[in-house]
C-alpha cells in the first residue's frame, strides 16, 4: 500500500467557531488519553469525544488538501463521501453511519503471520512510532482504501472501503465510548502491518528525493505549523512527547 501524499502533516486554520469546537476535542484527548498513556497507564476509559477528535483532524486534512490530491485517482468518490459525512458529524452532530470504524494502536505491536509478536524493531521504526507525525490516504491499488493518521505513540486508521477487520485485534474504538486495553491491541493483518513497518523508510526516501528547495519549504512549513500548534493542545502533545523523549 502507498500513501499518495508524501509531504507530511499540515493543520489548516479554520473559522473561530470551528477552531473552538475542535480545540475542545484536542483538550479532551490531551488530558484524558495522551498524557495518561505517556505516563504509563495501560488501560483507560474514553467517551464519544475520542472519535470526534480523530475525525476532526482527519477531516481538516481531507477537506483542505487531500481531496484535491486524490482527484481522478481510485476511491475518489469514497473520499468525497467521507468528507461530507464527517463534516455533518462534526458540525451538525449527526452520527456517522459510514466511515466510523476507527481503529487505534498505541506503541504498536506488529504480529507476524504465525501470531508471534515482533519485539525487536528497527531504530528508525521506534523513532517513527515515538515521535513523528504522519498522515494520508492509502490504498492497495485494488479494493481497499483507508485514512491513516500517526501522532506520537498513536496510530489511527479509518477504512474508507469495506474491509476484513478481523485481524485488527482489540483496536476498534466505539463511537459511544468504552475501555481500551493497550496491551491487548495488535495487528495480525500482514498488509497493514507491513505498511506501518515500511512507512519510516518510505518517508526517508521521499525526503531524499526532494530538491534542496523543497526540503527547505518543508522545514519552514514545519516551523510555521509548530508555531501555530503551540497555541492549542495538539501542540502541547508534541512538545510533551519531545521533552519526555529527550529526558529518557
């Protein structure tokens, strides 16, 4: 599977009311989930705001850039429908009847085909899982498409097409809330597991193929985005993770 978009994570600005609404979801995620998990809580309760937080991030990325990127490509109609349904969910509080299968992994264990857990991971992957932010829409070129969002320590996936999710183990987030057990969640799906394992190298290769001008633009965009993110809870999350990583 390949993510069409390779330039990383950009958080667009919205109207004041939307920023306030989505900021409430970020505050909830930071205080109730991110910080407790980073501080070694293995289990945590969550409510409907977890789905809203993730969808709000995905929708902003999709609405402001990914729709244009995918025009004319496979699964474009699914992307358009997901953007519309997520918009109605976030702005009108209309529960989504589609594109609502949110899966979450934390500190991801990738299962091998024989069911064993891959304990030793390459340092590049460890850094990617612990610190990097990544997002995009990916497909297998045939019958499967998903939205992928990577935050420090967290991976979120929402399928945009029908898919056998039985090998995504204890990862489904209930729209109404529930209890999440980090150590019971894992991936026994070879395609998705290999995608995650290979993602750091793909990003590195994509960066190396860019011109010096493109890399400078990306670095500047990163600085600009970081300054904007500092003003909300998503920025606090990134800063907290960096400080904790530096002190370990």
